[in-house]
C-alpha cells in the first residue's frame, strides 16, 4: 500500500505478440519500456499477447523470451499469457453490459479487422447500425462498446498532446468478436489494470488505439497510465517494418547486442561508440543510468542495417 504523499511505484511492461521472431521494432519497445521503468526504480512486466490463435506462430513466444533473457532483460513476476485470461475478459464485458455500455452487433463487415490493433487495418467508422438492437439476421453477434461523441485528449510522453473524437474516427468498437475472441483493445486495458501498470511504452503505430483504451479505462473507472509512443521503424521501402521485410531486421543471437546499441541510438541516447561491442547486459546497465526519454524524437526512421 502506498502511503499518502509518496509517489506510486512505476510499473512498466513489454507486451509482444508472438507472431514471429523479435524484430528491431519490437526490440525498441522492449528496450524503451524497460529503461523507462528502471530509471524510475520501477518494476517491468512481461505479457505475451497470444490472443488471436490464427496469428500466433508456435514457439515464437518462447524464442522471444529466451532472447530477451540472453540479452540481460530481467522481468519481474511471472509472464502473463493473454490466451489464459478469457474468463477475466468475459467478466469485464459483463460488467460493461450491466453498466449498459455495450450492445450486440450482427453486422458482418470486417469486424475482425475492426478489432485489430494496428492502424490501416481498422476499416471504416462504425455507423451505429445495431445500437438499438441487432438488425442483421446472422446469429453470431459481436459485442461493441458504445462510444460518446466527445474528444478524448491526452498528452503522450514523446508525441505531446493528442486528441481524437472516437465517434467520428472509429465509432462503437468491438470488445468481443462474433467468433468469440476478445479484442486487443479490451484485453490490453484489462491486463494493464490487473497488473497495476502505470506506464505504457510501445510503438507509434498504436497511438491511434490509445483513445479507445483511455475511453475503456474511463468506463471501468480506473486511473490512466502514462503513455509513451516510440518512433516508427521503417523498412527500405519507407513502410513500417514488419515480417514482410524479410530476415534483415530480425534480431538473432549473433547481432543482438549490437542491435541494443543501435536501438539506444535510434531512441536518441548518446551511448558511446566504445560500447558498440559491449554485451547486452552492459548496454542495459548504461541505459539504466543514462536513459532520458526527452531525447526521443517523433520522427520515423529507417531500421539500421543489422
Ligand atoms: N502486442 C502489441 C504489439 O506487439 C503491443 C500492445 C501494447 O503494447 O499495447 O504490437
């Protein structure tokens, strides 16, 4: 229990989706979240976001954890797996149902994409079709959260003031898909609340998901974490780095310590040249003493040639 006047302990987390091996973008999120928590003397948690079975690559989660461990990242407590938490997500959906903040939706339009975390995959704004009751004949129903026609404003620790009108930009969004899977937006908020996370550090591709998550915190009457979004990593084609870009930006045991040095530079940190060949552990120790989030730029940058 934190006594009055004493600041609450910082709790950060890294939440990789095990859809493939670690790449430079996910290493940045791991490093940024780790160092921001540790410079504040805080805890750092690990959560595997294996919510969506078809996207999970067998063995990827274990591989990511092993590599992080070898690099010297030490997490606090047990790793949390989203695939084991469905009962908890259901409980919160029921709570929101009792609060009359959700409704059943029988629309078939790309609801799976609508529940996806990444922009560009989010599809059209939901026009409120089933707000007064499902209109379609389909028996499978998604559950959507009713959003208000108001602006959600917050200040990101890197990108500064942000605002979005959810109703105009997104519409009522999916919490449980018609196939029964829970949406990323719900799971991430419930998990962060349950783990006492106070600081969310992740890639800028999730900036546009943050207003939805803030809205959910409000519906669940929970205090908000602080948000820090890290600059996007681009492939040679100037597109966000992803599996599509092949193996060049993947982090392997051979290039992994150098990748930490490069990630520190990518985040604007003046890590000395002499540490280029240092071990992951040494680089993390340097970061624990010197990391300064105000040096992080918002500019998307090319992945370093690993
Ligand atoms: N699992 C998400 C990803 O790998 C990150 C979610 C988050 O940090 O909120 O993109």
